[in-house]
C-alpha cells in the first residue's frame, strides 16, 4: 500500500503543483511507483505542469461517476513510466466529488503504487478538506514571503485537527543571493520559527514551467532529488547552493 501524501499550502500560487509534479518525477527516478492525483478540481493544472494535457482521456469525474476505473484513467509519463497521473476535471464541478468518494478512489490507486501524491487546491476550504481526508501525511509548501509563511503556519494548525502526519515543510522559490546578504530569511530559520521539520528547500528558478525542471541538470534538479531522499527517509539534508572559490568563502562568512 502506498504512502498517501497531500501537498498543501494555505496561500495560493506558492508552488504546490510544481512540487507535486517534480517530487513525483524525482521519486520515479529513484525507481518508485508514483501516482499523482490532481485534487484542484475544476482547474486542471497538474497535467499541464507535467506536459500531459494532450494525452488525458479520462479525468477524475469519469472515475467518480463510475464510467472508468481509477487505473483506466491514469496517464503514464513518457520519461518515467512508473509515474502516473489522475487528471482533474476542466470545468467547475468541484462539489460533485465528495471527500469520501475521493478518499476511496485515492486509496484504490494506492494499492499498486509506492506513493500517491495529492496536489491540493489553495486555501483551507472544501477542496483542502477533500485532499487531506484522502491522505495519511501532508507536506506543507510555502515561499519565504511573510504572508505565505503565516498562511502555512495556520495550515499546520488546521492539519493537526486531521488524522494526518505532518511530514514537513518545503520552502520554495528561495533566493539564496538575498539569504546570503541577510535580506531574506533562510529556509532553516523559517522551519525553526514554524517549529516544523524542514523537508526541502527549492531555489527560485527561471527554468520552471519551461523545460520541466526535473530531468534538466542543475540546482533545481539537485534540490528535488534531495527532497525525494528526505521524503524516502534516507537523508535529512536539504538543498543549499554549492559554491566554490574565494568569493563563496567570503559569502559564507556572512549571515545565513
Ligand atoms: N522554484 C520556483 N522558481 C520559479 N518559479 C516557480 C517556482 N516554483 C513554482 N514556480 C512558478 O510559480 C507559479 C505557481 O506555481 P504552482 O502553480 O505550482 O503553484 P500552486 O501552489 O499549485 O498554485 P495554486 O494555489 O493556484 O494551485 C507557476 O508559474 C510556477 O511555474
Ligand atoms: Mg496548484
């Protein structure tokens, strides 16, 4: 039976869908069977992030209405065939899929997978409830911005009222140049302030949304791989930029 993990945030637009897609790819690259479920019903974003939109035939409403089984609706990634997606619906029918039905179909998908990652919608309303009710664990995504951190803290409080393990915090869109100068708070400090385990730190990247990031060489790919190792419980290390040379020695002496 798979680990069922909801990717949640509180504030919208902080990177839940991007994290779900790329963490899924990183886990698949480690040889895991990963199923991604788009729980942002009415806004199909995950298939777009994975560049699978054209290949989606059946969506979650087809499954919820019993037209196809959950397995029949899955679309496999071309690069990592052990990564599969259950896509969301493209129209606003969110209320048609109740939390219990969603949890049942998610757990069916968990039978044949190592991980089911559930991409939650923004906010803490019914869509969040549906995603979290289907999960056993949750990863909270935030950016370093104060508004996002506040919402993430509130989300952590709300999560504690559910039967899910808080699996840790992911700080996305980190500007390490600002952190080095002392103009932004480091991911470690944010996690400490929130009294949460830091599961991952992901740098701000120009490439996201263009070249699918994971698969691309570079620091984001490395950061996602490190996140995957933490999720697997194989490591506690999160990404930090790897600089060499005299300038980096100088920079490292400055505040982190
Ligand atoms: N590390 C990053 N660097 C640069 N851009 C990023 C990064 N992570 C995400 N983005 C961009 O931020 C935007 C929002 O990301 P995404 O859709 O994943 O957020 P979300 O939390 O799922 O949003 P919503 O709450 O609307 O579902 C996208 O344009 C995405 O490409
Ligand atoms: Mg999203």
